[in-house]
């Protein structure tokens, strides 16, 4: 089935005014996501929130769509505010011992470098290493958890997660994967990768709003990992609002136990609309579109002498010898061309809503600035 990419692009109003090639920083909201928010608030006014328990039925529907897109069951999904919240649930819930180690990669997203450092007071060591040394580092230390992203936000590196997962699980090491930097652009099958925890903030490649994300926690880990927050929804019978439980909560075995309280319903409806768009187009079609545009972008940047990463990833990282890429990104912004600079790389991140006209605009902008 062919996709009308022009019609898809029309779903994103911001693209009328900007050449937007910066989804690795923010994805754009579609009209349908904004309309989903408006519908929810209009419904609140109509019903005076009298049917608020029904909203949780809608949330269960959204869990199912997350499962459909990423290969898990609805009961495996909890809603979170951001990916760092998901990492906090894991790191706060484990029983740490002095000498334990958390391993991540060099140049990882700050979440994955900062949070484990807070465990140092418990005698836990944090090691950030290059990919080539990760397996040996894991074996040299008493490694409890490996934390990394599906795609590196700085370099575009895309680690072979299925292979890594097998290696870690054979050694009893947990795998936390932050999918924020590719979920919605690249396919991710939880059944194949088998992470212990998979966290996604929807505001980048999934084109959701800030504050709407989801967390997968494997059924095995849920048996021992306690929630970070305990609230009125922690007891399994929380829907019985006329007679809420007042003792120690008896928690469900699904991932819902990690939520605790109320949910940001409007934001989650917007995220649902974004997921629907990917499901309608097809995850494999979206991935091919994104990778094709990224390949074209690498060729474009190479025309200007840049050294670019060759990863099969939506993030294109370009080094320009002798150039201040932060200034270059700011100069492009003055021409209403949005890219980013990260740790010496000019980062260009096209999504499925981009097209060749956007790349031509980038080419023209670089020609004027670089000569």
C-alpha cells in the first residue's frame, strides 16, 4: 500500500513555517493529537468529570496499542511522565549491595549517566565505557544493570540489543533500554530484544506531548520490583471508590502497579493519536521512510566535507573539521532551518513527516554558510 506522504505531512502544522530536521530534540505534534486533547477537555466540561472512572478504561485501550506497536501485552505497560521516571523505578527498587556495578556507554544521554551516580552512597560503582569494551567490563565487575539507549542521542550509534540482551541474561544482568531516541521511527520488538525494562518518553520520535510516556517491565521482574510511588490506585480494588481500602495495599501483578495515582489523561489521549498514526502507516513503512531520509541526509552532509556516522539510525551526526557546529546550528536557525549541535556533532534528525524539499533547504542553507 502506497502512503500519501504529502497528506501525512499536512497533519503537522509547524512544518508550514520551518524546515524541521530536529526530531531527536522534539517531535512535532499532529493535528489529531491536539484535537484529542481538545476533545477530552470538552468532554470534561460536558460531563463535569462524572464519568472519570471510564477514562481509565480508555487508558487500558492505550496500553493495548502500545503493546501492539512494541510487542508486549497491555498488562506489561505502565504510564510514566518521562524516561528518567522509569529508570528511577528500577534503580530505587533493586536491593543494592556494596560492590555492585551499573554499566552504561560513553556519551550516553545524561539520564543514564546521572541517575546511577546517585547510588554511589550505597557503594555502587558506575562505569561508562565504549561499546567495544562493554562485555568485558560487565564480566570484570559485579554488574547488576546495563543502562543504554536504542540510539545514541549524540553519535547515532545503534547497539545490537538482541545480542546484548542474550549476553546479559546468560550472566544474570538486568537490561534497561531507553527507547525515547527511536520509538516511533524504528521498530522495536520487546519479544525479540527481551529487555527487563523499556522506557519511552513520547515527545520525540513518537510525536507525543511532553509528560506522556510508557514503561514496560517484564513479568519476571515485576514479581520482585516494588513501585516507587504508592497511592490510592495501588490497591487492586481501587475502582471501588465508594469504599477505598485503608490497609496495606494488595497490588496487582500487572505493570499498572507502578502508577499509583491519577494519570495525565489529556496527554495520554494525545499520545494515543500519535501511536494510531504510526499503526495506520505501518511501523515497517515508517522505519524505511526514516532510514531512507537519513541516508540522503548523510550524502548531503558529505557533500560539504563532513564526516558522518553510518549507523542505520534516524540520527545523523556530522563532524565539520574546524567549524563551530553550535554556531552553525544557530545560523541555520536564523534561516528557519532547525537542527542541533551535540558534543561537537551537527545533529540532523529527519522523521517520516520530512521530505526531499526539507533536505534541499538544508543543502541551500549550508551552501550559503559554508561556501
